[in-house]
């Protein structure tokens, strides 16, 4: 579940606590969490509703001026139900602290090496992790599509792979493209 950038401040300060989405099936569930650009959101409720159930008060909690504005912004399509999602800010994204941790000991490097090898082994097309890390190191802030073309991958697959590296605290997303995190730079220097 993505949020427009103009809602990020409201997510962080707790003024945006509701979202509306049309989905074939929900992508979040009550009791779960969702990482957002401002931190972790805890999902409190996920309900199927009718558009007529959206109130102006709900619209304000979703960062919109009116119920009509919410309805106009919803993506239409056959087989999609309308969901009302309630959530609250649950704290900072733990990957931020991980990305900043560049003090990698031998055990850290060995564990990271094992994780990268497992990702490479499951790829179906050979090792990719170090290639992608090097590519991002050499070309920070370059569009994902351009980076994908440089290494002969389709853009969606490349982006999924970068997200896996991000989970390990090795990369950071920029407004355009990526860069290695301090942890990623330290790891790449030791893994070469």
C-alpha cells in the first residue's frame, strides 16, 4: 500500500490514520504492519465498505478535503472492493538504523555473505547480488530502468532484487534511483 508524498508528514505526525483502497483482495491485514517512507504503520482494521459510507471526517483522517475527493481519487476496475484501512504510526523503520551501521565485524560479514549467497542460489539465473551492489555503487541516483538495462534485467525484477538488498540494510532509495548505505559501502569493500 503506497502513500502519496503529500501525505507523509501526516503519517508521521499521526493526523493521517485512515486510507481507502479498491482492491481485488487486501494487501494488508489487521494486526500486521506496513513500512512506509516515514516509518512503520500498525494496521488496526481492514473493512470492506460502500462508497456511501465514507464521511468527510474519514476523508480528513485520510488527508483529503472531502468524501467526494476520496471517491474521485479511488482506482476503479472490475472485481475490486472498496476497503477502509485504519492504522497508526508505530515507530521508525528499523532498516534506517541497520543502514547506518557500518561497523561490520568478521561475523557480520560472514553472515551477510551467507545471506547474499542464498539470494544468488535462488535466483534461477546465477549470482546477481554483488553485481547489483557494484552497479549501484558506481551509478548512484540513476533510474532503476537504466540500471536494469546495464545488467540485462527487466526493470521489475531489478527493483525486486534491490528491495531484497534494502532489507539487508545495504541500499537506500533516492528520489531517483538508489545508493549504497554506509553499511552497504562497508560490506561491498569487504566482500570484493
